[in-house]
């Protein structure tokens, strides 16, 4: 289990690094679209967590 978890974390970190490099090569317009999408996703997650805390 330890080797699997270490491998999964390594793959996750490698994916994050590759994603950051791809983001840096995008045009500013595409970067703004990604920012908007992430902001919407974060707002949705905040709403869901607020609802979950109200239920508990």
C-alpha cells in the first residue's frame, strides 16, 4: 500500500507541474477563461460545503 500511495502522489505532483507549464504557454485570453471556470467551481464548492454544514 505504501508504494502505491507514493506512486499516486508522485503522479499527482507530476500532473500538477505539467498543468502549470501548459497554463503558462496559453494566451492571456485562455488564462482568463480558466480563471473564470475555477472561480465558478470554487464558488460551487463553497455553496455545497455550506449546505452540508447546515445539515449536520
